[in-house]
């Protein structure tokens, strides 16, 4: 008896373990029944049996642990065969399979995709089954996660999908670079001394130069004499420039204005300031006509100093796309109002700030350029 109970317990643990490795895909009918009892957003994977990329995503993207967990926790994940033959009644309407050309299509798949057939395709619906997003084509875990967060964070209520895409990609770029920068800063154990014959000469680092949480290739940074010292706080570094010490990372980083009077924590104000900054940039950014006509898109990286009074100065381009993109981004930086200055040990200081600006064309525009 003891053996049987132990075996049963083991099988139960294994079943839970396996469930965590896979997306809990549901049929449309099962999802509707579940949604009646407990409303939840739907993430619908519309596929066909002959779709190679559909199968590839099942083996790769939808096996990613982060995707599996996020989908299972926040959505009813639905697998919907666009060529299934069974009738489906939804919202008092019966949807059927219809023959069209060499292949048929289910009317519900046609309705969900708004007539834009192509597989794989993904549709995100809110708790009342209103469509949030249609997203066609193969995509990796990062792209799927971005779509899911657009829905779960309910950004679709306040901004366009393309705006969210730009903001999200920039935020991910900044977070990844900031993590690398912090790891490098924490690894610093000795100050670098210069202009002293009695001091050991520091070996030139082979890693990328880190600036304010962003990673910039060393060969893009103008050569200058710098002295890195311990600032008295682990992980923070500074360098000398013409007017004194220029910090790269400080205890209180500079913040874009507009959120100081809001209620909330410093974290809340920081997030608000980041959003205000992005809104300012993309409201004032003008996509150069030449870049648009040539189909040029990508990331421009800028660097500037926010001095102890909050003034933005010494703005320059670290990485350019050409066709006027760098100048367009630089123009926006030079229009910026005063920031809330950065502070180290309670004292306002000059901070070197690096900021990426993304230029992104709509898919239709890119196709037009490629077709010329």
C-alpha cells in the first residue's frame, strides 16, 4: 500500500512538472467555457496542419520557459486550426468551414484575422472578446512576450501598438545594458591612477565602454583622458572633465521633468519620467525624408551631459544610421527642457547620459521601398 501511494505521489509530481514545461493550449470551446466562469484575456494561435513555421514555433518559441509561464498565468492560450471542419457557435452566430480556392477556411478564423489570412497568425482578445491585436508571422520569444505585455499591462488603452513597440525595445535595450554596466562596475576593485611614475599603469580594458547603463563600442567613443576613481559607493564611477567630475552612474540618476508633483514612490516617479521622456522624443522626432525614401531604419545612439543645474549640453552622436537620422535625433535632444539633476550623496552632480532613439518604418512602407 505504501509503495502504491508513493508511486501515485511521484506520478502527481511528474504531471505538475510536465505541465510547467508546456503551454496549456485549449480549444476555442473550452476557452469560452472557462471564460464564462473566470474572465481572462485570450491569446489565440491560428495555424494549419501544413504550416511549417507554425510547427517550428511550437518546438521553439512556445517551449521557452518564460513564455510558457507567462501564457499560462495570464491568458487562456487557444490553438485554433484555421481549416477545421467543425461548426462553432460564438456570440449567437454560427461559424462554419467554407471552401475557398484550393483550400478552405473556417469563418471564425477569417473573422478573427479580419480577412488577412496567413499562418501562423496570432490574435489577442480582451476579457469581453474585443480584439486587442492581430500579429501575423513567425516570431521568437521576445516578440511574443512584447505582444503579451501590451495586453496584460493594458497599454493598448493608452497608446498605439507601434508606439509601444518602440518604447518596449528601447526599455529592453536599456535594461540589458544597465545590467552589464552594473556587473562591470561591481567588479572594479582598484582605482586607476594616471600621471604618476610611482603608480601602476592600469591595463586597458578590452570590454565595451559603459555609459550610464548603456553599452557603446569603444571605437565609437572619442579618445579622451579620463581618470576613474572609487566614489566611496560600490558600483558608482566618475571621470574628470573640463568643469570637474563627470559621473556615469550615481545614486539618484537624472530624471526628465513632469513627474515631480505626482504622488508615489521614487520608483513611480522614475517610471513616469521615463515615459515622459519617450513621449517627448517621439512627439518631436521628425523622420528624415531621405531615410524614409531609402527604407533606412534602426537605432541612433546619442550621448549628452546633464549638468548639476539640470541643463542638457554637449550632445553628440555616438552611432548614426545616416540619411539624416542622427541629426534628426540630435535636434530633439537639443530641444529638451531642464531635467531634475542627478545626485551623489545628496549633492547635485554632472552626469553623462547615453540614450538610444529608434527609427522604425511601418511594414507597408518597407515593402513599398523594397518594391521600387
